């Protein structure tokens, strides 16, 4: 099981769209993923340490070093395959690099 943390400003809409899209697409590609959606302001070092991949909608300075891979998932929100597919491919490569 790969644990992914999706985050956006409010933790309500965009991060939940990313969560659903990643779980569906990575599942279609044969990966078992669990994605949680949260508000950026609620993320702390302890929280992020329980995840394998961080999937924000944009580059975000959390005020501390993030020691897990980061995949910018904002383009998924456009729902245009030409923009989303590279993100899904990057996510898949990141999952593969974890060796889980």
C-alpha cells in the first residue's frame, strides 16, 4: 500500500479531486494506493512522516524539509489528458522508485 498525501488551500475541493483521480488512475495501473486530502495549513512534520508521497496542487513552502518525494498534481485538475497524463506518469515512476 502506497500512502499519498494530497493537499490544497481549503482541503475540500481540489485535494479531493486529486485524491479520487490518483486512486482511480494508479489503481487502473495496478498499484494499491491510499490517498488522503488535507488543508495545507494543517500539515506538519509528524503528519507527513506517515506518507510515502506528497501530492500538492502547487509548490508549497511548509516551513520544514519534506523528506518524501513530491509530485505536483495541480495539472490533474484541468481534466485534460495532455496535461494530466504526464503527472500520472511521474506519480507511477515515483511509486516504482519507492521499491514497495
